[in-house]
């Protein structure tokens, strides 16, 4: 039994095998792409929804920071008034103690 196979035949067989491999790969890709496409659209929709929610949360955080800044200014003002009143009360206590001999 003799195997008389020339290089041309080997080349034709390998070329045919490569073409079949490429065609099979394209068919598999098409099948998987069609099954994955709806899932990909769902993922993108969820991503967009979360992006909108994150923007809303960021807006709320910005509003809260502005409001907190206003309250911080009011707190600082009240603390300053408290310190002034505390100093005046101390001065009055000292004055009363000096005049009446009464101590707090």
C-alpha cells in the first residue's frame, strides 16, 4: 500500500479544513451573539438607570452640603453670641460681687 500524496493535495485538504473551521467559528459566534444581545441590552439599561440614580444622589448630597453650610454659619454666629453673653455675665457677676460683697 503506497501513499502517493503530493503537496498540492495536502495544501487543498488543509485549506478546506481551515475554511470549515472559520465557517464553524462564524456560525457559533452568530448563535452566541444573538443569545447574548438581549442580556447586553438589559445590562446597558440597568447601567443607565443606576447612572441616573447616582446623579440624583449626588444632587441631594450637594443640596445637603449647601444647607449644612447655612446651618454651620448660624451655629458659628450663635456660639459667638454665647461667648459674648458669657463674658457679660461674668463681668456682671464680678460687678455685683464687688458692689454687694455677694459672690456667685
